[in-house]
C-alpha cells in the first residue's frame, strides 16, 4: 500500500496551484483535492508544469467506455485530465507483473486517483516532448518497451501506456522498478532529467 509522506521543500513545491500548474480543479464531493494533487508534487513535476501547464483536472464518480470502466484519460488537445473516483480494484499487493495498473496498490480511492494523475501526467510529458523530439521519442521508448518486464497489465498495452505506468512505478515502486525493470528505470530517469523533474 502507498503511504502518504510529508513532503519537504518550499511551500511552492509542495502545493500544486490552479492558474500555475493546471487551469482549474473540479471534483466529486468525495474527492480530496490535497491528496489527489499531491501526486504532481510527489512526482517532482511542479517546476516543469509552470512552463507546460495542464488544463482542467476533473475527478468524476466514474468513467466508462464501450470496454467498461477505466481510471483516467488525458486529452492532448487541451491538456486536460479526467480521473475516476470509483475504484473497485484497490489494495492489491504490489506484485510485479500481476497488477492491473500501478494505481491498484493504493489503499483508498483518493490515493488511487493520485497515482492515476501521475500516470495521466505521463501522457502530458509524452505530448510535450513528442512535439520537441518527434519520432525519436517513440523509437527510444518502443525499444525499451519491447524488452521490458512489465509492472502491470496496462504497461503491456503499448509504448505510451508502458511509459506512463513505469513513470508511476518510478514514483511509487522505485526500488522494485530498479530491480525488476532496470531498462525502464533508466529510461524514466533519463526523461525526467530532460524535463528537470525533481527526484
């Protein structure tokens, strides 16, 4: 289970702010803004998000499509993120490769939404870097994805989902990632250094 920890550092680093790191927050009454948004701080993305802000972050009761419920979605057109508060699959033991998604290790829906926010922020990183690097970014990640020891079922879907799930594992299961998928660990470290993310 993911334990919430005290974050050290200046208050600006600790608290994601509407109008600075994202445009606005909307949520179901049950969603805890502080817990969910803490994912951006924990992932060390606040400095980068000042120059590459997200759009609206919205936590809704549930998200469904033709395949059933899902945890979150990123819209590259406006950099917005929607997260589902409904989490029937949480409190899973962090057994590498047997997780549906990294967010299932959370002990409650707020923390699960926090981890999903880090996952969806990974899609934002890919969008911004993709504009700068073009096909070289996809090639780099695909090469690792093809050799990876997937942390979750979601990571095996495609190179983008792999990146986002490994980014979550880097934040929430870092020791396991370094041992179980060292190529993924090194990939995330390299990309985080490129964007100036704080470890």
